[in-house]
């Protein structure tokens, strides 16, 4: 028995050593790739950047636009010294994996991964190329980094963590007689699950009841939205990839039923949501671009770059929806001024 335990201990020791060695080698390889990119930037050679985007919708498109603008502000301009290989997974996880494998073979100087599923696919396959991520609520929770304070590998970037409690407080302010809030989200999205948890906690803290309404794909949006009617007095939707793409379908139901719809970011407000105090994805993308520029210049390594957050929140509302619902919004919302993010 003692001999057996010794064998097991020896096997575990070898496995741990191999794992640690792989992590070190991956970090070293990523640093080498970053150094190569920095040399290319200094020598005037073309920098190649791969983009893995989960799907097409306003928030992600804005993230990419902001990222390119952020890089351009630091001298990395498309067509001049940068080329972008933009790949869209069309919302399919299998496509995310295919894109990650494609970039593993092409070996661009840096990769931008937009949204958690795309980032997870890229991070799983690629350890020797610097990866910037954005539109990911909690990178550490998504197993993309060792910690948000010190990523420790080849991945860093920005979080799209939104002020969920403040959004629920906004809902209660607009609908003071609300008793039950409908929390609608995609059950398979890690980001949405996490924010739904925060929303439930905020409701409990504010003395509100809530009901969860989940979908697994776009085909369920209409039916689930209709199932909320008569059960709740207002609806909250966090940042959610599938629901963002189908927001007009949700809003068609909620607005017709006179249910105020509070959302987590600016894009869904434009597509039928009533209002939000949330992040601006173009600004978040710009912030990510500034981080990427530091990597490309050799000024920083992803391993040592803490995950960054939005420095201010944007207040946004849809006046046409407010009119349709017969709601007079508070003056502070009508001013629509950006507010500093809570520390």
C-alpha cells in the first residue's frame, strides 16, 4: 500500500511539473511573439491582427470599431502598418473553434477576441500569441486568466461588467409601484448567468420580487417574452449576446404590453429598450485598443496587464418608447450625462 502511494505521488509530481512547464513555456512564447510584433512595428513592417468575433450585433461591432480607433490613435493604422483578418462565428461555438485553429496556423502578431465564447475558444487553442479580449464580463470566472488583477498568461483586455444594481435601482425609480421584475437571459451564456445572479441579489436588496425567464436560442425569444406578460410589472435584460441580436422581438412584446424594459447597455436601448445606465462598447473597444498598442510596442505583456474596466457609465434612453409607455422619465435620465463608474 505504501509503495502504491509512492507511485501515485510520483505520477502527480511529474504531472504538476509538466503543467507548470507548459504554462511557463506558453508565457515565454507569448512574450516572444509580442517582442516580434514590437520589432515589426519599429521596422515599419505590416502588423497582422486576427479578430475572432462571436456574432454581428451593435455592441460587438462597436467594440471592434473602438479597438481599431484606439490602435490608430497610437500609430497602428489599417492599410498603413496594420492589416485585420476579421472572422465572424455567426453565433456558433463550433465556428469559434474553427477560427481559433485558423489563427493558430496563420500566427498573426496579435488576436482580438470579442465576447466570452470566442475568447474561450481562442484561449484554449492559442498560448503563443498575445490575445486581447473585450465584451467579457468576468475573465477570471470564464477561466481566461489566472486572476483579473494579474492574468499570468497570454490573455488580457477589458471587462464589460455593467452596474447591475444601479440599473435595477433605475427600474424601481421609473416604475415605483413595481412588485415583480422579470429577469430575462440566455441560460447557456456565462456572462448572462453571472449578471442575472447580480440582478436577483439587487432585487432582494431593494425589496423586489423577481421571476426568471430563460431562453437557449433565438427561436424561443418571442414565446418567452410573451410568457412574461401578466406576471411582472417590468423587465430587466443583462448584456446577453443572443438577446441583443433579438432585442427588437423582445421589445415588440414588452412595449405592446406596457412593460418597461431596462437593459444593460446602449445598443438595446436603440432597438426598443426604455433606458439604461451602462457601458459604451465603442469606448470599451477603444480602451482595449490602447492596451493592445502597448503590447505591440513592447511596453507591456498580457501576463502583467490587469483586466481593465469602463471608467464611466453612459445614461441612455429611448424617448419614443417612453412616449409609447406613457412614462415621464426623471430629469437625471433625460439629461443623459455620463457618470463616473463606481470604484
